[in-house]
C-alpha cells in the first residue's frame, strides 16, 4: 500500500482540526466579548455616537464568530445570536435617537 | 317520523349555536390562567405532555428583562424553540431549573421518574400545582383584571422583589439611567390622556426588550399606533394583552384629565 504524501497528511490534519468541536476556552472567549460589548446597553444613550458606533462594529465582528459555532455548540449559537441581535439593534436605535436629537 | 325530524333539526340548531358561540366569543381567562403559555415545540414528539408555563409565578420572582433579554426567551410563545438539550446545557429553563437554583428541568425521555417532569410538562394532565395561586397571591395587592393582582404596586411596596440578575447568565451592568415619563394624547376626544411611565416600565423591562422591536422611535410621536393595533397584540398590546394588566383596565393608562 503506497504511503500518503506529506502534503496530503497535512491537508487531512488541517481538515480534522477544522472539524473538531470548538474548545471550551474559545466559547468562553466569545462569551467574554459578548459581555464586554453588550454590557453597556443600560447607558447607551449617555455614550457618544463614536462609542456606540464602535460597539456596533464589535457586534458585527462577533456575529460571524458565533455563527461558526458547530452543531455541538448549537445552544450557545442560538442563545447568543439572539441576545446579540437585541443588543446590536438597541445600539443602532440609541445611535439614531442621538442623531435625531442632535442632528 | 315528523317528531324525530323535528328533534334532529332542533339538535342541529343547538349544536350550531354552541359552535357559533365558541367561535365568536373568546372566554376571558381566570386569574390563575392569565398569562399562561403552552409550549410544544418538541414535547409531544419526545413523548411528553406540552409544557404549561405560568407567567404569574415567574413574574413574582424575576423581572421580564431577566428572562426575555438575559436568558433569551422570545416574546412570542413557541418561537424560541427550546429543546431538552438546551435546558441540559444550562440555557433557557435550565438556567434556573438546574437542581440548584430550582428543581431540575426534565431532560431526556429515559430520565428516571423523579416527578419533576410533570411539574412543567402538564398540559392535559391532572397535576397538583406546587404553588397554589390563591395561597401564593393572598397577601399581594389586588388588581381588577388579569391575574387580579396589582403587580406594579406589589413591586413598589416590596411585597415581591423580582430578581434582575442571574449569575453566569446576566452581564454585570451599571445601574440603568432613568428616562423621563411622558404623556400621550388619546386619539378619541374626551378620553383622558395617557401617562407613560418609563420608570415603571424599565424596572421590569430594561431598554432592549421594548426598543426597537416593539417601539421603533423614542421621539414622541415617531411610532404611530392605534388602539386597534394594540388590541391586535402590537405595541403596548404585546404585554398588555397577555401578561401585564389587560387593555380593559383603561384607567391604568388613560389617567391624565383632559385639559
């Protein structure tokens, strides 16, 4: 039986690495970022437009990372995407409110 | 022959009337039934009875915000799609029903019969409720409609202290910045104006439960809506037709005398 080439073995290893469940610290990291980003909704109306824009940007950056969570992390994906949606929409709402009041 | 024909027609008429009644008139829920939600995304498929969720018990202990923002329950019954696996991982019902904070949520079909499954999966079953509505609400201030409880008064006087933070789920936030109350002009002439209390609503709801999904604009007059739409379950009707005091309690909102 011919031995697989080194490049094939590397590709297979990479494929397996991609398929494996996201390790726990990675999920915890996402949760920490979620907490940091969405922990300011209570005072969003007191933030500057630039600060709110930055938070919206971080929400948009977090979304695809949550979407990438595999089926074994389906619950976390569902819960945090829903919570992120509410938080992002509220920041957008706060921003439009600020712009309306101080055009 | 004539008699039996007459009797059959009479019976058909009665049946028709009975059906017409149920079709036309919606029975007003009893105080303990008000805010009750039945959830059956996966229950029957998994061989369990649908879940009967009573808002009155949960709202006496937790704020609306905690469950609908921090835990992530959608505002429309059944749209969250809660699965047993979600509860098992400590999300949704499992955030509290974990055997530590409260009795454990029933997770798998083969779970030993601990008796806890029936406490929620109880639709169509004769289950003795752990919390008796009458006994539980006995000392709470009375309301005219809905659960027959003035929940707002109960919270204000400290008869209930709804929890707004759940360790491991909620985010540690700064205290909420109070927003100003405002009045809304009623569309019908002679109808008292509405005083909308942001203060009272934020105690229960926080910000993002209402904005922007239910109320798009914060500027007075930006979100235009009518009582018809509210009765259809939109805007104020999202909560005030199902869980919070119902719309027939007019004077709770229309309180400012017409100038």
